[in-house]
């Protein structure tokens, strides 16, 4: 009987703890994945890529590429503050850039994160709204009122790959034109190509100095980190259904008083999901 009670207690504990990952959790999950990846386990790989694994691997800036526009961005203290990165990771090392992407993938308009990918199309971008995918119904986050926040919600696979929702599984190598996510698999691949060759896919010289090529390496690993964040989210049941999962706010959101307000409760949940990131 004691065993049954203990198992029941554990089940309650586990289900109560199933909230969205905080940014520090994304950082730690990514660091563990890095340690088990070929980047660490294959000693020849970095040599072949011409990368030296050192505390400051690529400098302090990266590129935000959108079509023919290339904006230089600086690393931000946000990523390493409040222990979002584990202390064993140097923020400017190769794993530091991976973790930076995993942490910044939750950037959202109206929150306290840097949100530096503000081209006109991204002025009010809330990235977490595109972190959901219900595979049973092939749908993104579709809670009532969500269209008021964003009229073009992507599934997590489409958001990470850089395709439209329709093409994510049927034409995964067809990039979405004018996509708002500038840190997709396509962007990681293009940045890596530019870092290695100094040219873009069209053959134009786009990186003529060592510093520019290093910025593209930083971009490639940051974009990979953004994609890794989405894979981590897909390991959470809440991200695969239209469930409320707003960290410490979830209990309040599910209270009857919230459902009775004039704002649809589901929309409130979506907003609170974004606001919960401030707790990290
Ligand atoms: Zn997320």
C-alpha cells in the first residue's frame, strides 16, 4: 500500500511539474546535448572545419540575415545573466553560441529579452507562439483569439526548418520566402557555407575577412541552437497539444474567475505563456 501511495505521490509531483522549460533549462539541455554530440566526440571534425575550440571562438557578433539584407548583431549579456548559461560554459565559445540560440529562441515582443531581430516584419514577433505542433492533427497553436497576437502561426517543424506549414513534411527543402525566423535550418546551412567559402550560394563574395567568416560561424551555431530549442519543446506534451502551460501562472489561468473575464481564457493563457518567460 505504501508503494502505491508513493507512486501516486510521484505521479502527482511529475504532472504538477510539467511546465514549459525555463530559459536556464533550455541552456542546460543544450549543453548536455553538445557534450554528447560529434562536436565533442569526433576529434577530427572541428579540425576539418577549421575551427579551434577556445574560450573566444568567433568574436562577439553574429549576422541576422534576411534575404539580401545582412545585419550585424552583438552578443548580449542577457544570455549569460541569471545563470541562463551554466557557469562551465564560456559565453563566447562554440557551445556558448549554441546555447545562445537555444536561449534566444524564446524572444518575444513585450518581454524583457533583447529581441534584436526587429526588421519591419518582426516588430511584434513573439517566437514562442511558433513552438507548438500537434502531430495527430498536423496543426500549430490554435487556441481561441491567438490570431489577435499573430495571424500566421507556424508549426514548430515549419518554424525550425524555415518552410510554410504546408511544406514542412512534403517539401522540406523549399524555404519560405520572406520568413520571419532568421535562425532556421536553412539559415544555419547558409551561414556555414559562407563561413567555409566566404561566398553565398549564388557565388557572390560575402565574407572577405577572417572576422566576417567567424561571424558566420557564430551565426551557424546560434541558428543550430534555435533549432535545438524547438526539438526540446517537442519533448513536452504541452507543446504537442493546445494545452495551457504557463509555468507559475498555470493554476491562476485555469481558475473559473479567468474564464469568466471578457478576454477569452485561451488568449490569456497564450499571453501568460509569454509572460512566464520573465520568471527565468
Ligand atoms: Zn519554446
